[in-house]
C-alpha cells in the first residue's frame, strides 16, 4: 500500500492556501509510483504525474523510488528516467541504506543490465566488482531454458477471489499486486478494472488478454508468479491475502 509519510513543505503550503488539495498531491505521487514501479514502466504516465505535481523524491515506506526500483529489479530505463528527473541517488531509507548500497547487496554487477544501473547510480565506479577491479562480462554458456515446474493439483481449482500480493526478494509488496473479483474480472493496485483468462491446463493466468497482457503462472492453489517476456518465471511471488478486500485498492 502506498502512503507517503508526509507531504513536502511546498505541498503543505499549497494545500493550506487552497491551491492544490492535499489529497490530490498524495494521489499524483501514487500515480507516479505505479507508473514507474508497476508491472511495466509507463513513461508517459510517469511524465503526466510529474506534470500534475508529483514529487520525484516522495517516499514509500521510508524509501525513494530509486531504492524501490533496485528492490524490484527494474530495467535500466527506469533508473535513467528517475535520475534524469531529479530522484536523489544518495537518499537513504530508514535503515540508512542508499540505492547503491542495495545494488551492491544484490550483486547487480553480475549482469550487463545491473552494471548499467550501477554506473548510473555511481558514475565513478565503472561498475566495479568487489575490490575495485573492473568487471569483465563473462561469456554466457549455451544452455537450454530451464523448464517450468509442473503445476500441482491445486492449480486445477477455480481461482479464489481476493488480493494476490506480489512481493519482491526483500518481502516488500509491489504495485504488481492484483485482486481477483470474480470468475472473469480483476482489479489492479491503481484501481484499474479489467478482464482475465485462466488456462488450467498450463496453469496460466492472463490479465488483460490482448496486445499487452500480463501473464502469471499458478504454482499452487493460492500462489502465482509472473511470467517474463522470455517465458521464464519472474522473481516475484504473489500469495493470496484473504484479509484484504480486492474491491478496495490500493492495498
């Protein structure tokens, strides 16, 4: 659930003067967060949110969007957008860690995209490996794609209504969370309502079937994982949380 801890001083003054309602400022920050850190990066929506008054340095659960992007394993385009629009790479979360600290913790230098991200966060580092040695990309051995695990017996059941909270490796709920409303419709964390299809034979859930679908693999009766564009399972896990109302996002 996205709730900034405080409005900026400027936002508070504008709200006090009646120029911009405080709730509107909270809403545009939420829109920016979903556009940047959601299932897919929506640059047009992010720019629209900034134009409407969203703060590029607003905080969600004590961290800015650069840190959220690291924890969500976002592509370099997200970091380029955030830094180009003034998001502070040196900002630290409530534990005292910056985006660069998390990039090192998650060992982003092991991939080409990760090194590109680290170079943006710390231009002087040359995306170095521990000890200061420049990283030399390793040749990737030829290997077959890893097969997906076979669906268990529970995946043949009808999908249960409720909120499926997609969490990253730091166990933080991301804007990818979705709510199943009934046998054919769902709601996204930003309040968007859409249709879905479920193929029990392949245990594949497809949100918004069509040109730009989001696909998930059902790995148990109450858990999904996103399917990446290359057909492999993504790193998020989306278990069912029955304590939340799917009709009342954001969760």
